[in-house]
C-alpha cells in the first residue's frame, strides 16, 4: 500500500545551493550550535590570521568582543586578494566568504601549513552570522564588503578609502545569528584560553584580546618568544620540577616540522598534549606515538649504557618513563589527515617515524650533555617501575572472583539484584549510618550501596601501589569491576551511574573531591563517558497541610514558598545530614529516580581539570592557598 506522504520521486531530491547547506546542518561544520560551536566561529577567523603568521607575513592578531557580542578580528598580514576570481567571476573576497571550499589552503599555493577547516572556515562563519563585514588593507586601498542574512552580499566589494601603502591586513567583523545558536554570549575565559594556546604554539606572534562589553574593559596580551618552552613552564608552575632545564627539540623532515618541549616533576601523573597545525589532537595520533616510542627507547638505552639499570632488570615501560612528565608536542604538516571519533587524531603514517627520529636524536643529545639531569630522569622512571611491579601484585586483590564474593565483599557492598549494567547504579555513601538508611530505602533491584568509612587516600600525592594498599580504594575498584591501570576495561563497568552521595558540608565536599580525584586519575574514561554523578540532597523541607516538598537551596526555597497559597503558612525545616535521615526520607529526597536531582560530572577541558587537581590536591601549598583566597567568595558551604 502506497504511503502518499512518503512519495519518493525526482521532486523529493533537494539541492541546497550556496551556504544553505551550512545553515541547514550547522553541526556538520562547527560541531554544534551550543557554546563550543559559537566560539568555533571565532577560531575559524583567527585560524586564517594564524595561517598568515605561519607563512611569515603577520605578527599581530587582535580580537575584540564589542557590545551585543559583535566580534572583530584584525591581523596585519598581507590582506586577502581583491581581484576577480576566474572560476566564480566574483571578487576573491566574495568567493572566500560565500563559496565553500574556496581559499588559499588547497594545492599548497597560498599556504604551506594551515589549520582551521581547510577552506570552509570563512564561508561557514558568514553563513551562520546575521551580518559580516570585511575590510582589506592592501595596495594603499581599503576594500570593503558587507554580508547579511546568512551570508548574502549586500553589494559587490568596493574601495571605500585610501590607506598607507605599508599598511596591510584583514579585519573581519561579525555577529552570530541568534536564530541558529542557542546563545550568542561569548565567554571571555574561553576566548582567552584558546588564544593563549595559539600564542604558545606560534612563538613570536602577539595576540591581543579585548572585551568592550562593559566598563572597565578587559584586555589580555599574549606573546611568547619561547613558544612551547613557556607553555611547559606554565603547566608546571604548580608542580615541584625535578630538573632545571626544559628539554626542547625541533626538527624538519619532508616539510613536516616537529617541536617538542618537556620537563619532569615530582607528581605521579603525566600531562602530554599534542597539536597539529595548532589543532589540539585530543586523541593523539602518529606524532604523539612517535615521540612516546622515542622517549621509551632513548631512556632505556641511556639507562643500560650508563649502568643505571642492571643487566637482569626488566626494561622500563612507556608508563614508567612518562610518570611526572609534562610535554607539549607540536606538528606542522602541509597535508594533515585527521581521523578518530572527533577528527582530532593525526593519521599520517609517515609522521610516526619523523617524530620518533627528531625527538629521539634531540632527547638523546640532552641526556648526554646533562648527565646530572639525566640521572634524575632515569631514577624517577626506575622508581615508577618498582611501584608498577608492586601495584601489579596489589591489583590481584581487587579482581572479582564471583558474584557471591562481591555480594559479601568486606561485608560492605550491598549489590543490586539486576545484572544489566544499563539499569544499575551504585551510591558511594558517606559513613555507615547514611549507608544503613540508603540500604533500607533503596530500590534493591537496580540500586547498589557502598558505604565509605572516613576519607579515602588523596591519590594526587600517591602512586598506584600505595593507593591499592588502601582498603576503601580496593573496595571501590572491586565494586566497579573495570580493573585499574593496565587491566582497566570500561566495557566491564557494572553500573551505568556512579553516584557520590555526601553531606552538603565541608567534610562532605572534601570526600567528594577526594573521590573525584581518584576517578579522574585512575578511572578517567569513566568520567569522560559520563558515568559519574553527585547526588544533590535538599537543604530544606517545606510542609503545609498534608503536603511535603523539598528545596535544594535558598533560591529554590523562595520560589517554592511563592507557590504556596497565601492563606497557608508552611513549617520550613533545615534538612539533617544524610546519616540522620530515615530510609523513606533519604529515598524521597535523594534516591528516587522520579524526584531526585543529580549533578553530572564532566571533563570539558582536560588541561584545566589537570591544573585544578594539581593545584587543589597536589604537594605545593602556596598555589592552593592562592586559589582559595581568589575563589572563596564563590564557595557555597553549609558550615
């Protein structure tokens, strides 16, 4: 039987012309129409200016956010070409801003190296703006064109004035289309962080960011003549560094440039960030693989040749030699091929050997020329190796044997009856008393309860072997079922939701942060996959007549009071701690899937998260004190 509404004929085939495709499916071009997609518009225009800098024609980029969230990006590059494009018959400026895949990034004619979206950037920004203006300073003239309503030219490009012949560059002014984006509000912190990153990765380029939306205006300037050396310095500023000199290696082979800077600190984690043409390759790739392989090879060779490792000792592993390492890897490639889940993994196979050769030779030279610093680095890796072997033995204690063992594991875990991880959740509860109430009030089919006694070990200050000697941590690892370290397997996670349930006081906050540190350092994929939550027990109960409702905080309390009939006076009560609630109260307020509020824990920015954990939970006291002083006004604690 024919469904007339689904009639599939020639007329059903649509052809989207010009920039219509971008407006129809913006997520295909900028990822999403949320906050990150909005900021992506700025990155695309800035990337064009950076390409001019990489080509050697620009040394200053200015970004400003004007009232109404209008963005202006200026550069002092050559200025876009202003003649007529032979293929389109339009001015080159109009071609660049209205034709997808038009630009100087194809065929190697305009740029040897470029970032961005390879030629779609400027036209995509135009398509997703309600207006965009371009001023080009070139050949003593100012060329101008304005586009409106999703990239439509108001009139052809024209000369609007004269300028000094020495003045060159491009200025782009645009406003994101509110009918496309969920918000058009630019975040100064997001802008400044990425622009600082670009300045680090391109030494000698000055980048200025100004926020003119309110008085007094904000302004930051970034200029790093040391490039990624200064990047490593910044990342290690809150760490205790083990050797004074930052290792820096740079080399070029077949037009591929590899730059690496690194330095060891006394922590037990590594911070390794890789980039290709200024794009953060979150998933790594061949440039990162090559550098890591060289690091392991060179350290093992040096250690054995200098008798720092005995002949019968096992070789140091990649994890051993990366403990406490802060490293930036920057690859500049004329034709990068990206792959992976988010297209941020470099796939060019030839880069692996180039990166390995360039870094291996430079790092070996550093060790040979600096024997005292080399010994510190080798000793750090050997200690990590000893701890790894000890941790391997300790991990055996955390492996699950059977469901029966789990049910009675240390007499603590009250597991749920269901064995389907998709519907199961585990509550990590502060204290035995709250754990008892939670066990009585839970839905035993899908909710497991694990009471925690006291505060767990701060793993920011401990290697894995010491962490695995902590009974509470071993219990958590065993309950999750994923294993840890080299045994970790996310597919074996037994619960879809891991819910931290602590009191809304100082102790509860501390326990929550200790658990989040554990998860971020030892179970990072669990956090990244969105399995970790924090329960939000209410601070107030509101009773009127036979009705009982709850409020998370004072703001919600005021709102709910306004909803109560005017002739009724409620008995508003401050909620007790989790351990003082009875089972029904705890279920109604905090565990009932139909009523509860959970806060999902996400890792939006791994670098920022690393820095926060290092600052708040690491060995250095001064950065922590400074952070607390600066942010104390934002703390919402029930003391």
